[in-house]
C-alpha cells in the first residue's frame, strides 16, 4: 500500500495510512506512532463473509469481515486478556478438537499462584450467574491442601448467593449445601426427581453389589452416625455404627418431647385387633419382602412361609405405624398395580408395634403373677 502524506504539513499534524498505521509530523519528519493493521491469511470463508485476522494497536483481533466492519469474534487485549464472541445472529460455539494420534485433548485453566483461583464464569447480559472455580483463598501449604473445586450461584444483580457444591482436594469429600428448592408445593433439597425423592440411587448391577456403602475410615471415634435424619425441630433419628461392628437404628423418643404422659392401657386391645396373616407375594415382588431362601452348608431350606400384616388393615387399628402413599406426590396414581412403573405401596413401620407388644407382655405378666399367687394360695390349703 502506498503512502500519501500531506505535502505541506504543520508541526504536530497527524496522518493515518491506508493500512491503519498512524503518523505524527514532528521536527520536520513523519514519525510512526501506531502500528499498521496487518491483514493476515484468511481463516475461514463463507458465501456471505470472509473472516480475517488483523492487529490494531496493541490488540490482536479476528473479525467476521475482511474489511473489519463485522464483529470482533476473537480478541487478545494488550493486557493478555482473551475474549471469544460469536458473530451477531450466531449461537456461541467454542470447540476444541484433538488431532489424530494418541495424544489427549484438554482445555486447561491454570491457577497462577497458591491462594488464587481460576474459573469459568457463566453470565447473562454481562451479569454473573454461575462460577465453576478451581481454588480459593486457601494456600497450597502441603498435604494436598488448597485448590479445591467449587460451583457457586449468583443472583439477578450478579451477587453471590451460595456455593451449593464443593469437592475438597485433600480429602475428596463432597459437600452439597442445603439449598432448598420447591416443586408442586413439596420442598426437596438439592435434587428433584420424578418420584419426589431427595436422592435416588437406581442401579441394575449384580446382586452382590452394594447399593449404598457408608464407611468411616477414621478409627478414632468408637461411634459414628452413618445417617442422620432431621426435621425442622431437630434430629429425628440415626443409623449408627460402632467400631465393634454393631449397627443401631435410633428413633427420637426423648420424654421431653412428650406431654400428657400416662401408663399404657391399650396394649392388649391393639394387639388383638391386628391381624397377622400368611400370604404369597405377587410374582413381581417375590423375594423382595424377605430374603430368597437358599441352601446353606448343606441344609435345605424349608417351605417359603411369608407372614406379615396388611398395612391397610393396620391403618384402621394403629395409623401411626402405617405409611400410606403420599397422594400429593406428582407421580401418584391410585390405578397402578404391583409391577407398574411408579407403583407406590402402603408400608408399615413394624418398630411402632414394639411399645404395644411390651405393654401386652407386661399386662400378661401381671395376670400370670396374679394366677401364680392364687395357685400358691390354693395349694397351701390343706
């Protein structure tokens, strides 16, 4: 490109060449003060536009049109910051494709120093909504400390709301904050599933596999709450294991949570009203309610005899021990039968019958003691 400087410039006059270079007339000569735009090889062409890369001042820019009148789709600023933006009317696409061979293809986000963080931000109209973050203010002081993984969410103004997910690098532990969401009027923490489950573990592995395996690798505590059940007012129960290999299932029964405490008088009446039945399970459930009998150490199992209580009948006697289907669940359907996807059976908490059984035994013991005393009195009569 030819230069066409003015013929009679004055001191301090400026001139921009056709290739974008800027000059100032100083001391009788033209001095270049800004770099030229260097049009590079075409990167990609389409029937409508030609993409071009060129350098303006201290920036490197890839524009959607060769004359620079399109959108700056790729920019490297003079401070090293990189910006990628899709052209107007085109969805944003960022793709990393590996070449042939065995080398892995990666997108690397490098955290420069201990105590800093690197991340990927998700924005809406320039306002932060999500941050996937590597590291925080915790320094890498050894023993795998620092550089943990976080996912944070932000409000409509771009301010941080919470960090609902975190993986600690040193221990591998996963922390999921109790962020509460709502669906169909049912509060569910963290995860919403079609069955209104907070967490659903669904697998089709071999029968020998563990569905959920909870293990405390720290041998110092003698007792561990493997699962803690809570309610708005506090803890409701636990599944506890000990270093001796014992497991306990605890339900809250603190007398301080009870009022109008009195001696039980309905134990026998409740026990007599419950009907214990023998039955054959439906084919789709066979082996599901009880273990499947098998030969053990050469001893053949006896006949399968299933015994239990009808949840529907028990509900008319002692509803506190029965868990009927929750009709408020979005997947509830009273017409479903056993074996249908989404079928919700009536259930029983058999542990709720223990107090009435104890009351019945105590009542029977009193009667036995009275009969023994009367018998002793009769035998003592000559």
